[in-house]
């Protein structure tokens, strides 16, 4: 297809972006440009640009190429002006811009796929901060027309025109023209003779009528449809016909026969109807077809025919009795060629009824009102014996006394499935019938049997799900001919209310599943009665739940006895509930005033319990929970208060508590006094070095720690480390003292030395004189030093003479530190002798004395 050219108008360049939806609705280029917003700029651009496209209309999805040329007359354009492309409102990349030899600028773009049925392609120039539209081209895309199909024509006698219709095919998205073409022909449309004026249908329609004046009713015609658009042309297959051979009649009108005109009543399952033919076709031989369909259900149409049109009525049988049907009819020329008319509007009729064909299952209950009258409640269930057994409109229950020939009014005439009436006590049988407008069913005798047969075996139930119950039994011997099962709500519902029943005709079964009117959490009373040939067995009753609930209530707690720390509770167990599983256990809960909760579990046979460990004068809340397999239920809460303690009991408890506290204090004091580390606090004692394990322990004394004292009487003897001398006023020596000092150094008369803890180099504070009344007694002499090269010597005394005046008996000399000293400055020479139990030994036997320091050495000058 040759390219088409679009030139921009002289004047100022156009600005703005046209909306694609608006542009798609404009058919011409002038209308599109009229919708643009004109921006007046200083100066003018005369014939600035024009667009050339390869084809304005292409197949949808095909590529398209366009070029935009800007000539030299655009004086406002710079040498580097950039040309841009827009398709609708979107910028399109890929434009190739070049300057031609004549000074014009050209930009070319190829759109690979045009997927819009209508679009505007714009050539733009960037002018400052906006785009100026130089020229636009409208693009269209679509498909070539498809071949029309299903061309058909019918001769309408009402309008005397040949009406043809066809199916146009898919939408082309382009303006498409349809034309119905035809010509007169002979020899089976092999040759064309006179052409017939083309028929153009109205816009959007796919049918066209050829008027009578252009037709030869009994001459062949060749007819076809031609369709064309910008992308191509297509032609339908030719249709060769004779106008009168395609005459199409209008359908008849159906009517129901008037019942008053019917001589013979309709048989069950039959319908009678009539029809009125289309008036212009009264003199045309026709044949008709009838179809029918039940209104209820999804049954397809059933076709009946052909029916001769001259009869104008028909009786249709073999249908379902008392069923509504929809009927339709159509007709055509016959025996001449013609087309079938459309189906007529539906006629709705109901078939005649037939007498009910049913089997009646019956059951009854009797209650003696007085010796001569019995109240009977009769139940029945109809079971259809055939598919079209007839509709039941009511039921009749009648009784004819023996020996009475005339008719007796019925006991019941009802549409329900039960009836209550009174009978004489001697009556043993009534008759039940079902009826409708066509008649009554066969009578069903109801014989009131006496209960003389054997009973059922063990009757039991089991819940299958919340909406069903299985009822089982052990069949008796002999085998019954059937069973009647009744079920309904149990107590506290009224007896006989909402009862459902069913008859099982198979006497060999040992159970049945009940699914009708079963709801969860409801108690049902189920009765099973065996039926024998001329009698029945006693009814067996059982209660059951399809889904059980928790116990309806728990026993009420009662306080039987209460004490200061205990309370005895009792309760009366509830009677077992009908149809419910027995209780499994009880649980007692009690809570004190501090919201501390306690509980215990009891077996289901318990009826009392004693709460122990309670606090006196305290408030408690107690309740009982009864549990079964289906759940648990709480009782009402019982509030109780324990008794308070009496005054005498309180005094006793306080006394006991005081004794206990005193005993604990004494034990603590004894323990404190007996600890070795606490002995000196009461009676200071010095351990016996001879029996001490420390005698074998010699501490390591560094040489620099030795503290030298002034020389004593013996220059070879090292100084004594530490000796404390306590003196008291002078007294006569005791029996163990001696004035002989030969071979020894003189010592003060009363010397008492003891070990002081501390640094041996530290200065010692002179002891203060002690006030006392006893004489000063020598406890021991310590000679030598741990740092001297020679062995040290010590003098000790094992004398039993008292060291403290007035203390009897006297402790050992190495245990007692309570002694009396003489006045300060008094010293007596002390000479050991053999009679005294004093010996000299090495100083290493007193390891703790190796670190002693001597205080008061001034009185030891003769030592």
C-alpha cells in the first residue's frame, strides 16, 4: 500500500498531549486537530513538519514505519533540534534522526507491533520545557473480514418477502460492510441472468429482506453475502433456492379442551388439547409436531408426531398421573417443501389422576376409658407401590359393627397420618383407605392384636453420631414377622408428644439405625415391639442420648460436724439419670480467705468427707463437682467457718511455746559455753603443753625476727623472749618454795608467766597490778630462747596446792589463771627442789612459748 502523507498546518507549533481515548473516537484528521490545544508563541513556523506513514491501516500486531520531516522554513529551530515520537500519550524510543542534503531534518521510527485498534502517532519537537506537536497521523489496526457462514433464507407469507440471515464471524475492529447479493438463475444456479438489487442490512444487523417485487416465487435464485473492509474482502458460499420452497409458517396456538364438552372422562395419565392454525396458512396443507416435558425435574422434551393439522385436537396418554406438563407445537407445509415454524408458546396442563396404589403400614395405641369404651390412636404410613401410584388427597378410617349392613359414617376423614377415635371395647378391627378424585386405594384392615407373644431379648442402644442412634436387640424365638420401633423425647417431655415410628418388615434383623428426628443433647425414649402373625409381644423401653451431656446437677453439700481444724461434710447422691452414663468420681474444692485453693478426688460411692488441716476461726468456701464420662457439673457453694480456740487452750499453747523457747535458749547457752573457743570467757584455761599435740610443732622463726634482751645471770643463756611478772605484797613462802638458790639463778618469789599473742618485736605494756587477797604463787619458769644455739630449759609445777585463796578444790597449776599476785616490787628467790613436782626440760616442748617477750625484767636481776 502506498504511503500516505500528513502535513502540519502553517503557524505556531501545537502543544499539549491528546488523550488516546478521545482521539480514538474522532474519525477524521481535522477533528483530531480541532481537539488540540493551540499554544501561541512569538513568531511563526510555516510548514514546519509533516508525517508520512507506510500504511494508515494495518493488521493488528503488524509493524508500521513512519517518518517526520522538518523543512528549512522553521526559522526558530536550532541546528540541533531533537525530534521525538509519541504513540497516544507514551513516548516511543527508537527514532533515527538525520539531516538531509537539502537542509531538512528527518526522523524515522518503526513500531514493531501495533496492538491498538486506533491510536494517534505524533511527531513532536522539544521547545523549552514542553513538547510541541508538529504533526499527527491516525493509525488503525484490525483483521480482514471472516467468511460469513450459516446463510439461510425463509419466505415470509405475512410480509411477502424473502428474509435471509447469517453469522458474520469475529469482530474485525475495523469498519466492515455487509452486502446481500443475489441474481435470478436457471439450471440449478449454474448461469446468471438478471441481477437483483443488493440488500444492505442496517448497521450492526446480520439479516436482510428482499422485497416481493424483486422475487420470482417459483424461479431459482442464487444468494450470497459479501463482506469487505480496508484489509480485504470475503464472500460466503452461494445459496441456491426457490422462494416458495422455503416458505416458513407461523406456529399454531394451543388450547386446552373445555371439560364440559368432554363426553368420556379422561383416563389417568392422559391429556386432551386442541390448536388453532395460523390464519394465512389455513388453505395450506400442513403437518405438525407436538412435544411435552414435565414442569418439575430436568426431563428432556419428548416429541410426538406428525399430527394431521385438519383434526385440530389430540389426546396424549402414557404420562405420569397428576403431573403438570408443558406442551408446544410447530407446523410446516406438507407434502410440498417448506420450513418448520418456530415452536409455539407453551401450554401447561395437568394429567388426570389415578386411584392411589399404596401399601399402608399401621400402628396404634389403646387406652381404656371405661368398661365399654376404648380410646384408640391410629398411625399409618403410605408406601407407593408404583412410580405413578397416584396422588393422595386424604384418608378414611371406618368401622362397621358386625351384623350391620348399612353404611356407617367414617371414624376419621383426614389428611394427616394419624387419627384418634373411640370404639366399643369389643371392636377388634377398623379399615383404612387412601383416596383422591380418581377413587380410593385398596382397603387396609387394622387388627388390634393382643400382647401374647414372647418378648425381645436384651435391648441396647449405641450413638453413631450426634444425629443417629443404633438400636439393637436379641430376636426372640419364634422369629417375628416384623418390628415396630417408636422413639420420641423422653422425660420431662409429655408422654406421646412428637413420637416417630417405623415398621421393619424383616423379622430376622437384630437392630436398626434411627436417623429421623434425632438431635444431640436430647433424651430419647425408644420402644421396640415384636409383631407376630396373630399377636404381638410386649414392648421394651430404653432411654438413650445420641450425644450425652454432663450430669444435670451435682449433690448439695451439707455441714455435719465442724471443729477448730476440721470439718465433716456429707451429701446425698443424686438418683441415676435416664439414658446417662453413671458418675465416675467426685472432686471437692475448698478455698480459704487468702484465695488458696485445695482439692481432693473421691470415688463415686462416697457420700461424706472430712476436711483436715484447717485454721481455727477461718472462713472457707467449699463446693462439690460430680463427673461422668460426658462431663462434670458443680454444686452450689457452701461457706463455713471453723471454731475459735478457747482461753484455757490459748494459755496452754502459750505456756508450751514459752517452755520450748526456754529449752532452746538453754541448749544454745550450753553449746556456747562448751565450745573451746568460748571457754576463756567463763573460766580461762591454759592447755597442758605436755599433753598437747603442739609439742611436736616448731614454728620457723626468721633470724631477723629475734629480739635480744639484756643479759641475765648466765651469759651463755639466751634472753627470754617474753615473760610477764605479776607481783603482790610479800608473804611467807609456801611448803613447796625453797630459798636455796645454789646452782640456779635467783627468781622473784611470785612469778606468773603466760603467753601473749602478738608481734615479739613489739613493745609490751607493763601489766597493771591486780587487786586481790591471795598470795602470789609461782606457776612456771621459762628459761632460754628459741634462737639460742643451746637447748632451752623450763620449770613447771604439778603441785596440788591451791593457787587461789578460798577455792576448793584447787585446779591444776597449768589450768588455772585466776591467781592472786603479791604487791609490785616484791620478789622472793625461788629454788626448785626435788620434792616439788617441777623439772627442767627443753624449751622446745613449749613451741608456743618460743615467741614470748619478757616484761618486768628489772626484778629478775639475779636470774
